[in-house]
C-alpha cells in the first residue's frame, strides 16, 4: 500500500522533545520530530552547530510506503551517510534548492542515517570542492545541466570552469517556485537525458572504513552545551574531509580506466539494444574480465547493471513527463516483457510503475 499523493515531512512528523529516550544523545537546542503511531516509528533529530551547518540523525521505519515531496530546507547542501537503508553504506552529496520533487520511502525498512546540511556562505566552497574532484566527462554533464538552468533562470549561460559552475549553482538557490531540475532534464536536451545517469553515480561514493569511527563519535557524543556543539562540529569537519578523500580515490581509479568511460558511453547511447559484454569489451579494446572489474570499481555494478539503471532512469522520466502507458514505457526503454519491467522498476524505486505514474501526476497537478 502506498499513500495516494506526495506528502511533506513537515506535515507528517510530530513535535518531539529532547528527553525522548530513543535519542542517542540530545540537548535542549535540538529540533526533534517523531513519527506518529499510524505513520511508523522513529525520529528526525536536527542539531544546529553553526548558522551555516546543521547535523541531523534520522532513524525511522514506516508502516506503509510513502510518497514524499523531496523539497528540503532550500538554500542548502546535503551530505548524507546511510548506515542502514536500501542504499546502506553509501554516502551522497546532494544540492537542495528547496524545489519540489518526488521520492518513495519504502515500508518496513529501517532508515538510519547521519546528514550534514550546509548553508551560505559555505555552499560555494563545498560545491567547488565537489566539482573539482569529478572526472572530466561527469563534470561536463553537470556543467551542461547547470549552465542550462542558469540560462533559463538568469538569462545567461556563464563560464565553464569549476569555480564558475560552483558560482552558478550557488545562484540557483535564489530561484523560487520553479520546476525541479530533473523535469528540465527530461524536457531539455538529449545530452542530459542520455548522460544524466553519470550524475547519479557521481553523487554517491561508498562509506569508507575511515568514516565509520567518526560517525560513531557523532552517534555516541558524551558532551552537552557548547562543548557538545564544538565536538560535533570537529567531527563533521573530519567527515567532510574524508568524503572528499573518497572522491579523490575514486577519481584516481577513473583516470586509469578510460576504456570504462568509453564503454559506459556506448551503453548510454544504446541501452535499448545494448551490445553483449564480449562485444562491448572488443569495442573498447579490453576483455570481459577487465571490463566487469572496471565497472565494479567505478560504478559499483556490472555492465548489465549499468544498462538496467539507464533503462529505469529513462523510464522514470517518461512516467513523470509523458502520457505513455506502462507497456509503452517498458518498450521504449528496452523491455519486451511488462512484468519484468515492473519488477525491475519496483526493485529500483520501491514502487510499481503504475502507482508511481499516478502519484507523479497528482504531484504535478
């Protein structure tokens, strides 16, 4: 069962108190939100560290699948560390413009994560640090998307350096009441529709062993008051540093695997009828073993898994923005069997495609 329309967390969670015994630690300055019994169990805890930095600890399990509007704080940047969820042991770097979007939270699955929210003036610095560590191909895709959005909302394209792109992303936080970027993604150029999946992969990196003791320090903080804030701020700074180190290590792998980038581009251009792994390896001048190994290192999946993600990402866009039937969407992205498409879509997005389409239309209206 899924709720019939997207909700906002602010309308679903109840006010809690710092004395809640489920919290690992707390202070009177924390903002606590808790799940109602009908919604599920657990809490969202927000710990203000500075005017431009908030730490959050989220631990909750829902009774039913829930469609939520992803609009967050706005004017912020989110760095998320998943400890237990359907993407356990992953970290994600997520700009938050406060724009509406659609996500589905699965039922009866614990979501336990630590989040950091940055606001101005730190935004541009962290954007630059992120962009400067991307491989050139992914940077070009993000730059194209940001330049398109910047031209749409500010009527000029802007430069192409990492600093210029970071400045444009920062300025996009001033834009209000606009459609989300992934809607622009589908309606605008084929480049974004084809290569946008590279952004999805670039936003995430695995949780490293070096990060785990820092997260444990955050979860088991023994202090109170100003000492607590100072301690947690230092741990947050270390966690940010380690996240960028992980990106640098990933980039070092990418530099040594240009043939994987060539192979992924071939698959993005031909995901409806992709070449076999053997044929793909021959096209980029390697063998099946090295190709599979390279995809695992860079994307955390196989060439087949990459094709599946391309198909499902495009299917999601079609369900959001077109009036095609489920069978037509399945066929358009390369599935000959509607039931296999529905199974794959649900595994990826925790909702069947028809329910997602109906909720997307409700959300858009």
